[in-house]
C-alpha cells in the first residue's frame, strides 16, 4: 500500500479517526493502533475487539474493509503493511475504560522515568482515578500511585489459573 509523500498534517490522527469510525460501523471496537517503524516504511497495526472475542475471520474482514478505505482516503505517507489482530490476553491498557474495567486484576507497568528507584511494576490494580489519570497498584504488599502520563507501557497480565 502506498501513500503520497506530499501528505501533510497529522496522518496518524486521521488514520485513528478513520479506523474508529469504520470499526464502530462494523460492530467492533478499536482497542489500540500502533505505527512501529519509520514514517516512510513500517507497519500499521490495528487491535480490535468485540463482544465474545475476535476470530481470524473478523481480522480478515476488517483488514479488507480498512485496507480499501485506506486506499481511497490515502492518509498514510510512504509504504506500509496493514496488520489487524485481537489485543490478546496480555492486552495493552491505554484508555480510561481499560483501567476502570480491570480493577482487581494483575497489570504490568513500565515507567519512562524511575519512581522510588524502579521503572517496572507488576501487581494488582486497586483503583483508577479518571480525574488525575493515575492508577493505584499493590506490588508485593506495597501501594503505589502511578500517574499514567509517566508510563511508557501498561499491560494486563493474564492469569491462567482462573
């Protein structure tokens, strides 16, 4: 797939809007979107979900539909590969809803800068404060309040003993 090199503006934001609108119309939820690689040659990854989970057929359907839309709209500069998948068991947490619905579950947080001498935390999500955009975690019996704007990555840790 090819985008025009002269495309201006926030193409990533445009792709996000296009994906969210299309997925909503198709009955899916946009969980995450990732643009690894350079602007000139990389991947465009959509992570989708729906009630009951996502199948390979769902990913194929969304890939065809979104690929066709990207061909028409042409928002992405340079060459890229489109990938569509489910967020998986260890899904990335980004949106307020991702945190508020996972209270009591185990999460991993990697910070951009150390907090109390550490950058990695794995523990139980005790609370989410939408106003301050911070999570409260219990890690090895100790409570940490971590502002989400200081995180590099947050993931759910799936418990196979459920």
